[in-house]
């Protein structure tokens, strides 16, 4: 009823200071125009009068967050002052969100205050939000939660307002939590997803709230190095809690040869060289702030390293070396290309079973920021046939692998006797029953192609040596049935519902689409194994019915005994005592 009333013009509202009351709701909607009583400004331009409303703030020591950022029409102003008779201005809004304002006010115990919201234009359709540090939702950029250390957060967005955000200049409306990181020589890794993994959160990082361009955007996990005030948007879910894990890490990780990040090919990731020290190059006389990587070439003859066509970052530079730190030999280097919009793409011939190191930095010294790198090979991967399936240990609990389906052998998924779909991807095998709820997801930013996950026990070569026939779809999902991430999907099942192990899976791109797919196995949700005599649902109800019947019989028997005693004692015994029906002794005289 309050909200319905507040949607009308603000007649009857506290439009003069002496009538100020405590704000009746966290969110109020009302209209201010020239028909409302006009009162003078308190903090600046005090000769001007505006249509306004007044509310009190309790002196309880809490931090108050007051904003009109969601106002749909007009321009508003917020002032906080000591009392109606005092000329002391406690707080004036210095933070703007478009034509609206945002105030953070630290109350003092025992000292109440008043805040005034006024309209600076002919009419304002005001949306006023008031929170304290105990109720703050951080659901828009100017209300971001300050992060300074390792933090775990859970939130659900059913009561959040929609916030405008985006990375390409176009605003996009969705609900989520905003975080803010002050400039410091540190890095933070942010991971976000719903507990059931049904939704992997989009994470965006940007330098301010004034526009809709971001420095970097990823799904599920993002590492930032805040050299300026960095605002991060974490997309939420209205039906299930989103869990956010923020870990503070050293900023100089992987900045030198001896701390190079070990990777497996194929590989994709986003990195920052912010706060990294300057080092002389191996292949020339230039200097760079670098991020180092290392890998061992296995059964492939070449690698292609690319920072091409990335929306964020800077002109990037590559040096590829072999040998050991302190005695590196230059193999190849690559400078930014106009065809790659400041990135590069370099293919390098490698020897089998040899260690290589490479670094990526800015082409210009002391220019730092984010870049995305992709490393892949043109060799046919072993895992594209069932006999060389990637083994998943039931003891591992978690396992991640990026596959490249580009050069994989074709796999045929037979929909009908005459219809076949050609897929490209990898085989995985779960050796033993882990007795858990198993989640297989392809939701991360590395997955840019439409994909499918299916069991594949009994997969066989069709005789041409070019096609693998998949003939077991007892567990199946794809990007249309269970969408997740950009074009990924998720398969969740109880491992004890499967009778036969090892269990073979195929994960790949649909209809000949090929590219990188990041696969995550999560086996850390333990459940009790079902009995071999269980029904198809995994639970035998007959023993439960028998147990409940016996229990009910015992309860009824107890009720009968207690009831009988109650009847005897209260009704019969007391009545007999009254009329001495059981008296046998001679009464005393």
C-alpha cells in the first residue's frame, strides 16, 4: 500500500523540514514538480529554492547510502544537514550517476540528521533508495562494495534493481552485484557461479561508472590488477544464490622466466602485466613488462600463439625461446600487426618433448594492461579417438582441460537411421564410480562454439578411419537443451545411477563447428550410494512404508495407554473418592 501511495505526486509528503519523518521504505517512488512547496538549498546556492522532500537519519553509528540513481526523469540533488534550525551542511552529494546523485553518510551515535531530496528541473519522477551498511545490496555501480582482502560473498538478485552495464558502449540491463577495488600493487582473482553450476556469472571490469565500456570481461573467473579505481560487475541469478570468491594474489606472478606459468596446449587466458618489472629482451635490444609462459612440446610439431583481434589490451609483443633461464636461445619473435588490430599471430615449428618458454608484453615500454592469448597446434590431437580418451580419476574431484576440436577426427551422432550429425571433439573416460553428483560443464569464456556432451560407451570406427560412430546417448545435453556461458552446456548426474564403468564421454562442437572448448569436471558433491536392490528411481520405498507402519502402531498404542490412564484417574478415581465408593474402614467419631 505504501508503494502504491508513493507512486503518486508527493502531496502529503514531508515537503518542509519541520515535518521530516523517518524514511518508511528502502525504495520510494514519487514525483516532484513546481506544485510542491519549494524550500531553499542548504549546502550551496542557498538563494535558490526547489521542490523537495525531507527525511530523518537516526544517529546510530551506521553508514547510510542514499541515492536517486534510478530516477527516470529530471535532475535531482541530495543534501544532508544537522537540523532544521542549523546551517551546518553535513554532507553534499559529490558522486553523480548521470543527472542524479549518490551520498554516503556516516552517522554519529546520538546525533540525528536530516536529508533533503530536491528536483532541479521542471519535474522529476524520483526513485529514492536508502540503505545502511547492514542492508546494502550494491546493485548499481555507484553503490559498489569496497574490496580490500580475500572475501566470500553470496547473493540472490530477486529484490535487486536492474543495473546498466556493458563493454562495447551499448548499455545492457541485468541484475548483479558491483564491487570496487582501489589502486594498489596487487591482483585479485574473482570467481563466480551459482552453487549448482547452472549459471556461470559474467564478470566485467571497468575504470568508472560514467560509460558502458569495460577493460576486460570473462565468464566464471577473472583476474584484475587495479592501477586505477576498478569497478567490477558480477551477474547474479534471481532464483538461486550466486557464490563469489575473491582471492588477493601477488602482482608479480609470472613476471620473470623462473616464475613462468606452466600451460598445456591448447590454452587460452586473460592476463595483465600491470606492476610487472621491466626486462631486457632475449631476441633484441628492447625492454618490456612481461608475462612468462612455459610448456613441453609433446606429440605436436608446431604451435600458433595469438593475441589477434582482441577488443581490449594494447599493442603486444612476443618472444619465443628455448633452453633454461639464464641461457635462453631466441627461436622467434613477433611484433604487433595492423591486420590483428595491434595483436600478433605467430606459428612456430617445435621439436618433440622439448621445453619452451615465451613471454608476451607491450610493444612499448611502460605501457601495461590486459591481453588475451591463445595457444594451439595444427597437429591432430590424440584425444579425438576413444582409445586415447583423456582419463578422469574418481579421486581427483575436479579436473579441467581445454581441447581444440579444429583438427579432431569426425564423430557421427546418429539421430535416426538416415540422419547423422557430424561433430568434432574429444573423448573423456571416468574410470570408476566416484559416488558423487558429477557436473560436466563447458561454460567458460574459452568455449566459443556450440557444443554437445554425451556418453559414448561402445563408440567405434566406421571402417573408414575418418569417422567415429557414437551409439550411446543415455546421458546427453547440448547448448540448446541446457545453455550455459556463451555457447556452452552443462550435464549434471548422479554417478550411482550408472551401472557400468568405465564411462566414456564425448564432448565437442556440433555440426562441424570447431574451436576451443574448456571442459570442467566437478566431482565434489558426495552422496550415499544407492542399494543394489533400489528401484529405478534410486530409492526403495517398501522398507520405508513398513517402518512408518510399525512406528504409527507404536504411537497409537501409547496414545491408548495414556488415554486410558487419564480417563481412569481424572474421571473414575476422582469421582469414587468424592462419594467414598471404595471406603472400607470405619469412619472415626
